[in-house]
C-alpha cells in the first residue's frame, strides 16, 4: 500500500470513485457526473496509480470492488456527504416532495405496515409515491446494491450476522440496518380443524400435513430445522411463497401452517382461523429495515425510514395492549 499525501492527490478523483462505486458502471457514472466515459476512465486510472490498487475490476458486465476499494468507499462517501452538507445543506420538504420510493417486503409485512404508511404519505407528503415489490429472498443486498429497491423490510438473520461479523473484524460495511419490531410465530389451522379441539402436542404437530411459506420455493425452513434438533420431522405437502396465500389455503383445508403472529389479525379472515402456540421452541422473528450506505445521507430516505420506524413502534405498542389481559378478565379468572 502506497503512502499518499492529500497535498498531491486530486480530490476530484475521490468524487469519481464514489459515483463509480455506487453505479458499478462507467457509463452510468459518466451520466451522473456529466462527464464523458473516457474522462471517467482516465480519472479512475489516475486514482489507481496514486493508491497502488485497482480499486474496481471488471467481472462480466459489471465492476466489482477490490478489498481495498470496498474498505475505502465508506470513508470516502461519508467525507463527501459531510462536505456537501456543510456547503449546501440539503432540504427535504415532504409537503412538496415528488419522490418515488421502492420498498421490498413480504406480503405479511406489507399488510401490517402499508395501510398506516399510506395514511402518513397522504397526510404529510401527498406528492410522494410508493412502490412495493415482492421480497423473494432472505438476503436482499443485491437488490439494494443494484438500485432495484431503496429499502428492504423483513427478517434477515443471516445478513445481520454477516454485517456484525464484518464490523467485529474491523471491515467497513456497505449496508445499514435498524430493528423495527420483534415478534413470534404461531401454528394456524382452520377453526373447525380436528386438532383445534385439544392442546397441540409435538406428536400431533409432526403427524399433521403442513404447508410451508418459502420465498425460494425450498421445501425446508426454520421450523424443520428446529424439529431436526429434536430428532423430529414433519410432512410438507404444499409450498407457497406468500403468507396471505398460506392463510387462505389453511382456512379451506386440513393443512397446518406457521405464520407470524402479527399477520394473522390483518389477513381479513382471522375469524376462520385458530392459533396455537408451537409445541417446541423457535427463535423469535426480528423485522429490520435494511438499506445501502449510499442512501444513508439522503434526507428523503431518512424521512421515510423515520416514518416507518414510528409506525412500527405504534404497531408494536398496540399489539402488546391487545395481548395484555384486561383487569376485568384477570379478576374473572382469579
């Protein structure tokens, strides 16, 4: 690694590097910078020579950062953002904004959050538009990195574990996250299901026919992993990729499924379903917001994240109140 002095380094090269890292394309970077592609290539070449590293290398049709480039980018981006805000503080007025945000989340999360978020948008930012695209993976980083989504909301345990490990190793991360709420899963069946009349035991659970919600289509999930640790298994006869579909099928069949507890109440047919606690321990569900580093300093994006966090907190508080027994109920059971 070469020693580099800011006295001799053209700081404009760092701006080019930041945009190329963000776009992963010389053509798109040139458009963003209002430069020609040869000018962007030349600037990147000069920075490579100054730092003694390739910084980005071509893989197929895209550019991928080297370890040095990946480690350098967060610091460069943060410094450029702070400088920009010091020179021209960006403003975001929701009442006049015309931004479009692309969110990716599962249907269960969307059913829980979108009615409230739409209400906030209508009241506070009537010119803002929202697009919700299906979440088909537990690792949406490629979607966020490619600009196909501005914010992912969901349960991403492997992603958060990876980001935590990188942070502990002293590596810079290109993604940020915020815990929105936590919950748990319940077993769901139709109201007149034979198993609805008695306590649900592990033996009865494993002997039943099951439906699995799987974004990838893989007929094996975290419930099966939990059962395997107990030396048990179940028979999955149907796999679907939406929680809403699962609830609808369960209401009209004899299969069991496992759904987030917070989703059951917003299905629209909760009256036809019965919830039972799972007869074995599973990890709680943590729902997080996940976004790319390049969006962190965006005032419009920060405003949206704040509104979603507020709605999640309100929803969590209401759910806790709904599950808390009333004083009359407690007295009646005493």
